[in-house]
């Protein structure tokens, strides 16, 4: 049973004030990281959009996309890149992402490449087939790491290790809204085949596409990683802001409880004094 004496309530207030200070500090740290991630996203997001538009234009300018890039290897599994962070205390960020991932992978025999500690923990807990037993990227991947990863993924696609490649990540809509999303990178699918007048391909398609696909994969991965990171920090900042407000509400309630307990204690002492007269 909780101690409702003034001293006990005061102890709980001090404990809650300490918790509020911690969550407030974590909120400020998340806000600072969010600003840095948004600054980086302001550069990488337009790059990813331009890269995707360029890939679409190249595909439409080609006389014929090689069948492997157009349909994938027949009978091969689909590889899912699951992007997450390494730290918790981000509210419903991970639960929403992993619930969405489970829906996307339902009904098939997927292979998962988790990028991030939390994604790896989820894949292991669900006993999903892993494409690589070891983390393929460092905790803070640079652009070069992503382009190296793009080459590895391209080689695996050519070798028939998987026939389709989809990235599962969290889209950064705003500082208040983050949405789980999926983006299919391979095979290439850009809708209607209309010739692009502003692009002229030199060489055979069998040489052009193997040369540009690795950089396309690496560039898109780099862009989506930063978008996921911004979404994660935004979710963490919001979660810590909510925790700080909840702590403040609890402190207000405990303060009221303390005042009542103190008043009851004073009343009891007065009653005892009067009874002794």
C-alpha cells in the first residue's frame, strides 16, 4: 500500500521531479538531433527524388529493359530491407513500423535484411530468414557505406539470391507525423513506357543498366536512411515531450495529495491537543 503520509508523498514528488528532469533533457537532446537530421534530409531527400526521376527517365529512354531488371529472377524470394534505429524510448515508432512490416511480408516466404539494432531484434524475435547474419552497415553509415551496400545488393540480385527488393522504412511527413512506408526498388517498374526525349543512351541496355543500378540502389538507400532517422528522432522528441507533460500532471496531483495529507495531519494534532485539555 502506498505511503499517504506527508513525508511519503513528498518523497514521491521528489522522485517524479527527477523523472521529469530526465525526460525533459532527453526531449532537448532528441530535438537537437532532429534538427540535424532535418538539415541532412533537406539535402538527401531531393537527391533521392531526383535519382528516382532520373532512373525513370532512363528506363523509358531504353529500347528494352533487360528482362532481369524488368521481371526479376523467376521463383526467387523477395528481399526486404527493414530500416530502424538503435535506441528505444520513441513512443509508437517501432511498433508501427514492425506492424506495417508484418503486413507487407504476410503470405510469402520473405528474406529480411535488418538495418538497425531494433530491426535486427525484431527479425530474430520473429524468426525471419536473414539475408546476412552480420550487420552490413555501421551504426552511423556514410554515403560510401550505402553505395558499397548497393553493389552488394546488385550482385545478389544478379546471382538470383532474390528476385525483388523492397525497402520498409518510416516516411518523415512532418515533425508531428511519421508514416511507415514501402518502396520497391527492384525489379524496375515505372508505369507506362513513354520515350524520354531528353535522354540518349549510348551503348546496349545490357551494359547500361548493370552500370547504373548499383549507384541507384546506394543513393536511394542513403536517402531513405536519413528519412528514417529524422522520423525516429521526431517520434522520440514527441514521446519525451508527452512523458514530461505526464510527469508534470502527476506532480500536480501529488502536490494536491500532499497538501491534503498535511492538512489532515495538522487537524489531527489540533484534535489531540484539544482532547488533552
